[in-house]
C-alpha cells in the first residue's frame, strides 16, 4: 500500500494514525516535498477521474481566479494539480490495484484497506 499526501495535512495525519493503529504497513509519499509526476497523476485520473482528486473546498482552490475555476477541464485540472499539489484531495491511496481518495475509517474498513 502506498499513501500519498502532505505530511502536515490533518486528514493525512488521521489516516496515518488509523493505519498505524490497525497495524497496516504502508509507504508514505509527501507529494508537496517529494513531488508528483504527470504520469502518476494521469494514472489516478484514469482510475477514478480528475474530479474526485480536485479539492474544491480548500484555500488553494479558492485562491484560483474565477475564470480558471469556472472553466476547469480535465487538462487544466491536471496542470493545476501538478503546479499546486496542495489542491489534490488527500490522502490518495493505492491498494491492491485500486485508487482511493480521502479518509473515512468506516469506508476504508469496508473497502478492505484495514
């Protein structure tokens, strides 16, 4: 299992604590510090689509100009997520060939992550 996120993100901290409490081993990749390749982002987009990856609730989204937010497309979203990885909803988890976004303990347990 690989968990992608930002070390200081509260949701990522909760997810990591939950995994640790469950005794589940995982590799952590801080995409703000360690970067994120266009290829990896494309893999996620192909697996689940670009819209679930885009965090429209955060300050990074709100700071974008209205014309960018109003005309967002798959390509522009891809470019924005590469330029501003903090706009990606966190965490992103790769597990058994599947990709999951966000953290809810009950959903993770239901999906067999735990």
